C-alpha cells in the first residue's frame, strides 16, 4: 500500500469560501477542491473547481503529474512519484521534477471583501462591500528544452457536504471567449452557479467527458459517502519555454466585459496585497521582524510561530451577508458560525490581537439578536430566525463582554449594552425557553427540556443527547456567579454617572451582589469531598454526577470565581492527573466506565465518543487560567512543544485540529482547523524560548 502524505492545507477568503487538499495532491475528502464558493456568505458553499489535472510533454515524453484514488483501489496517475517538494509559506507550492525539467504550481485565494468606491467596510455604517470569490493558480516551468503543459479542468456544482454523481439531468454549459471560458451547471433545467476561468496563455479545447468513481479515503474512514464523479468540459494546452510562467484565475460570476488584466505579475501582486492586509491588521513590522501588538517581547523562533498563529486566526473571521457584518467560522471544513464557539474564541481572536473593533462588532451583533434572555447559538441565512439552543451562550456573552470592557475601558459600550445584560438576568430569574430558570431555593441555574443538549457537550444520537446534563451543570452555575459579579460591578460603575438613574442603579448593584453571594454559597453543593472534585451536574431530583469531566476546570477559569483556593487546587490536581494530555484536556477521565479512547468509526460511533474521552485542545486555555489562579507559584504542568509542532507540521499545516483521540498517541481528529483551538493557543503562547 502506497503511503501518501495526507497532511492538509487550507486557503480561505474572508467570506466562507475555501480551497483545500493534501500535500501529496491527492483528494481524500468531500471537502477537497480548489474553489468552494460561499454563494450566500458564509453559507451556500459549493464546489465549482475541483482541480486541474496536469500533464507535461518534454522531448516527446508525456508525464502525468496528478494523483487520484479510484474506487477500484488503484492509484492513477502516479504524479506523487515525481513530487519533490512542498511548501506552505507564503502559499501552497508543489514542485515536480525530473532530470531535465521542473514544474512548480502555486495556489492563492485572495481576500474576498473588496472596498467599494464609497469606501464601504464591513464594520462601518451603510457598508456595502463588494464580494469576490476567486482563486489564482500559477505554473512555472524550468528545463533544458521547451515543453507542452496540458491542464484538464475537473469541475462540479454541488453542496460541499455531498459528493457529485454523473446523472442524465446534470449538464454543464460552456461559452468560450478569448483566453477564458465561462461555465455553468444545468441541473434538471435549473441553472447552477456561473463562474469562469481565464489564463495568460494557452489554447483551450472543449472536450466534455465524465470521470467516474474517484475514491475519497478519509470519508471511507469516517463511514460516509466516499465516491465522486467529476466533469471535465475541456483542457488547456500551453507551450512553454524554460522560465515561462502561466497564470490562471477562477472567479465566480459571469465574465466582466472589461476585466482587470491578468498577467504573470498578478499572482505576485496578490501575495503582496495579502501580506500587506495582514500587516495592517496585526501590526507586523517587517523591518524589525517584531510586532508592536505582540503581548510580550519574543525570540525570533517564537515570533515566527506567533505570526503564523495570527494568520491562522484570520481564516476564521468572515463576513455574514444575513447580518451584514463579521462572524466567526467555528471550524473548517464543515462548520458554520456558532455563538458559543465565537464567544469562547473571541478573547484570543480579537482581544489579544487588539482587533477591538472586531470584538465590539461581534458582541454588538449578538446583543442585538438577544431574545427572551438568550443569545443565538447560530445565525440563519437571510430571511431566517437565529437558533437559540444554548444555555451558556448568554452567560458567555456577559463574560466576554466583561473581558472586552476590562481590556478597552469602553464604558460607553457598556452603557449601550447594559439593557441586554439586564434582559438576560431577568429571563434567567423568571424562566425562559427550555425551562431555563433560577431555582428559588438556592439561586442556582437549572434547565429541563427533553431531547436537546444545551451545553457545549451537545452531541445527539437518534434524537437523544449523549451527555444530557439536565438540571444544574457546574460550569453553567459558575458562569452565572461570574455574571452576577459583573452585573454588580457594572451597575455600580453606571451609577456614578450622576443622572436620574444613579440611585436605582446603585440599589441594583447591591441586589446583584447579594444574589452573587447567595450563588457562591450554593456552589458548594457541587463539592465532592470524597473525590476532591466538583460534581459535573446536579440533576432535577438532586442526584449528583461524579464523573471527572473538564467542566470543573471551566468553572475555575472564569474572571470571577466562587470556589476556595483549596478546592481549586484539589480539582486541578485531579484534572492534571486524569484529563491533561499534550494536546488539551480529555472530556472524560479514562477510569470512567463510559470512557471511549478513540474517536473513530461511523457518524454515530464518533458522536458517542465526542464528549466521552475525546481530547479538546481549546480546553488548555481554561486549564492554564485556572492553574495560574490557584497555583501562581508553580509553572503550568504543560509542555507546549507537541501542540505547537502539531500546528506547524501535522494534520492541517498552519492550524490546530478540533479534537484528538483520548488514548495515546492522541491522533488529531475532527475538523482540521478550529477557531477556539487556535484562539486559546494565541491567548497563552508560552513566553519561554522554544
């Protein structure tokens, strides 16, 4: 069996569009392709251009450079045998070589938010940015003889979650224009997304043919559909002299009658534009190779990783058309934007990086959509209603608002958002959806709704939550305590404005403080003295769950903590022993009978393992926060090297996976790039020399 390098690469454009594949250039996922266009940003992601299948003729000999898995089990052609090098910076680059020739290919997905002539920007009032989905491709030939490069288009028009199958009702139209071809699917009489490909040199020949039965091996392992048919409308033939370069552009939409010139310099200029955009956002100083926005002075090796982390973080910040503003993709390839994920990731993505306008815009948007005291867990596309299936998003919004205010001292924003804060408080006290309410006997937050999962442990199989956590979850009540502390602090702050509401706000501050003290006392119900750990959940009938889960660590990591130093130290000692791995925290201790150490198998098997032992890398952030609070005199017992090495050279090069197996060697699984995973590493990048 040939062992191909299946590490992955990812390009994004700020709109939800992406390109992705493997180092060896073989497609192994439904989500591998060169142009997945977010037709309704960031949703509606549609595969348009899968790839270009390349062959090169030198001195009468034709070599094929592609690599494909087929349903029969064979690998053909065998271009990987000639692949000599791969680079990821500044963009993915492949180099194929034999004795007398070398061909390189680079891919770049330019940023898709283009300012209008009126200067429209994403976060500005009356914003009307131009949205552009495109991919640039460049081939460079070096050799002793002239050559002929043939590029066969492989295309589709299908949702990014599903494979394409050749069918009688699926056709592709093409219109050939000078140095470009316009393509569009026709599906049972309906027109698909139009797009076009143009090039700097070459002769195109229409030659429509289906390629059947590509095998997507990663989908086979995941127990999902694993076969794909791709259509080829034709191929481009380019005659190359040594040193020649050919540049191509795939762009969504019909061709512009007066397009910008496409030249050999277009690709280089696009790289420079992207580097300048990132430099403007993050304050990179190329002269000193240091950033004024870095949280502390860094040695060169660490600063290089810091820059790459910031670049990775920007891949998750996208424009959502339905709210005409910024949002955060939870992970690639298959996630959309999620409220809980966004609020957990926001400090690392926007506060540490000093993207304060972004942080404010995200908080403002979530606050605007607060309904019945709940913050959306997901936004719909245009015309739909947000989804409010979360008990923690509202409390996380308050916690994250607090972190934003402590960082920026933006008290005017507090005044604007305080009515939303009060709405959340009132809804929790008086009861809201899913029977979320404050128990009048102890002032702890409880909830009771069948067949749903409202905490971050939200896997559902056959209509039933894998970890229901009905009643009073420990981290939810820790968030509730911190929220009440924030409310008291903010009401006191606002009461100092000397206006007509000052006296009322001062009294509210006292009432919130009294409620916080009552909750702090009741939090002791979670203490399990026998284990030296917190009960994970107190059920509706007052039964207590004593499983060792990371929710106890989350409860210790918040800005306001209602637990004693001794309790915190004991909990962290257990967590360090049972949950801590080189890549994050396990979701359940290995000693638990329900523990599942491998995240593998069918979708149902994987969902059952999702929060039953699987390692979540974002949880290293809460662990560090809690450790630094309760063990300030001791170094954090975590070696950063494995996780940073994973970031640099494993799974998705230049990003961090969603999850890892609970059992060693902790193989990366799930989404190849996850927002909160990257965000928490940015938040706690080590200060020591690597």
